[in-house]
């Protein structure tokens, strides 16, 4: 009787989390078999399931953590009796990101912004206020500088248009992987202010310094700044709404948490996925026809493959680089807005070109309630902060803020800090590229195993969705081929 009661009590606890928490949606037991096993329930795993569901192909997701969403994390605070939500992980989606279509299909409320931002160049702040983007650029640059900037855009635009994975690129273009972005920009002999705008704008996108990334991949990142810049979207109220909506769309009963995959083995009757239930420490097996691994590529070494993955795949993984991010949430009263308001409008976000990184509002439209100012620190400074004690982090962040906005630190009511895991951001160093043969090998299915996730495509969330489109299309095509062959 006591054992029976403990099972019932545990079920009630799980049910509570199922219906009450946006970050802990389900504790479904993995089935013995499915057609597609998806390892990882981050954005790429959920998106892969979303596409497979549309094609009526059975799937099941298994996730190591106690929640879905991966690097998406919306934190809920209570300040002065008011509930505040702010994203502590990834949060924006460019218009070219396939996620934008899913966001529309799920009918989620969005906040829209443009790519160019207020920016500090050579110690001078150029605020983007209410003027048009062309007028903003002409405020930053002289007439001759603006002309050179436009020439640069005209030069790289056709290059960017042909940059597609698994496409044979012209040799002249592919050779750009062998020099750094910094070297390439220097070779263009642009005015110093134009070069600095490019550096500062791109470094926050690539999560590392421009001398650590290949020119080819740096140019690819410039796509969001072509013309007047690409629109980007944030989910109003927090990204957990996107994650939660996708999880419900693919079916909560198709998602299992607390499961760590230890082995993927090809067998005559399919593929065996060995995993450990982290709550019971039981080693179990799930069989599937196909396996999609969406975990970061540097975590592949924690899984045993039988037969092993190709040497070329391992070489591709081992020669990749990484960028770094670190986030801070700063709580300030509404009266502090004079630091970022100009007239009736906000000049945030600001690319500060300093150790405090990008400054933007974490809870836009907060009205007269506590404001959250988010700092997205990137590159070398993020790398340092990710390894500092939180006391050291606070000292460095406050020092940087005081230099940027004298007196601002006196307004801060509280602060919370969110390190990123080592190597959480994909990067392709000089000599490598997301468009080279090694990266194409990563995208090639092998032994029924498909690699997905942003690391297989780009440095951002668009890579998660691009890879989900790729692997789901590959699996759908292969399933149709196998079904047609069985009827012959």
C-alpha cells in the first residue's frame, strides 16, 4: 500500500509540473520503438519534431535536462509585487530565420526591431533615434565614408547570395576561409570609421573577435545588414512561450526528460539508442529507424557510436572554434530611463564596444514598473566572465557601466548574472568554414544518424531551424523511398 501511494504521489507531482511550469512540461516514458528518435529537445529538436509531425512521421524526443528549450531560458522574477519575465538565453529571430514562419503559425505575439543599432565608434555614441536607417548611416558617416560603405555592401551582397550549404562555391570565394575577417576588411582599404562599424556590428553577432573567424563566415554574417538591415523578432513576454507552444504542438507525450544518451548502435532491425534514466539510474534502450542528434557537436564525444562516425566528421568537429556570450539582468527604477531616452524614444539597443557588450531592454513596455536592462557581453570579455566568480563579475560589470553611464550604478536595485556554457556558440576559425567539405560531411547522414543543431549550420538560432528543415526533409525523402521500394 505504501509503495502504491508513493507512485500516486509522484504522479501528482509530475502532473503539477506538467500544467504549471513553462520550463518543465512533461515526464513521458520513452517508448520501446519509434520511427525517428530525436536526441535533444532544444529549438532544433522541437523544430525537427514539428516538421515531422506535419509529414505524419512518428517521432519521440529524449532530453537530458529537466526542461525543454536548450539555450532558451526565460526567467521569472518578482519585484515590488510585480511579476517580471526576461530572457537569460537566446532570444531573437531574424526575418530570414525559418523560425519566423513557425512563430506566425503558432500565432505568438512578437516585438519587431531592425538590425542596425545605436553604436559607439571611436568613443563616440551615435544614437539611433526616430530617423530612417539611411539617415542614421549618414549621421554616422561623412558623404565619402557613406559612399565607401555602400560600395562595400554592393560588393559583398552577391557573394552572400550564393553562400548556401552543400553548394559548390567558386574557388575564389572559398579561398576566403583561409584569411580572417579582419584581414579581409583591411584589404578593402575602407575608411576607419566604416571598418569600425563593421567590426563592432559583426563581433556581437559572431560572439568572438573578427580576427578569430574566417573571412568567408564573417561575410556570411553580414547578411542581416544588407540594404537597410533585416528585421528581427522577439517573443513578447519571453521565449518560453515559443518553446512551450512548440512542445505542445509536437505533443507532450512525445517528449521525455532526464534521459542521457550513452550509445547509438546500428543493428539489423534498426538503430538502438541506449540511455540512462537520470531519476532511476536505469539503462534502457529505444529502437528507431532514424536518429537525429541535436546536441552541440562538442558533446558528441560523450556518446559511443557503433559503428564509429567517420574520421572526417570528427575532424570537422575538432577543428571548429567557438564564440562566447554572457548575460546580465540589471533591475532599475523607471526614473533611470533618462540614461537611454532621447526625447520620447529609446536609443536602445546600444553596441557599446566595451566590456559591457550590447545594452538593451529586457522587458520592453514595462510602463512605470521596474525595468530590466540586459547586457549581452560577447567575445573575450564574455569568456573571462564565464570563468570568474560572480563577485568578480559584478565588479567588472559595474565598473564598465559606470564608465559608460556615470551614475548609472547608483540606480541599480539588483543584478542577476547568467554564464553561457563553454563553446556554446559555433564559430569557424581561419582555415575552416560552414561552407567547406568538412561542414558538408557533418550534414551527411551516416548509419541512419542525422546531425542537427545550430552548430551544423550557423552561429545562431537560425542554424537550429535550418538544420531541422534539412534533417526532416532528408528523413521524409528516405522514408518515402523506402516505402516505395517495399511496394515494388
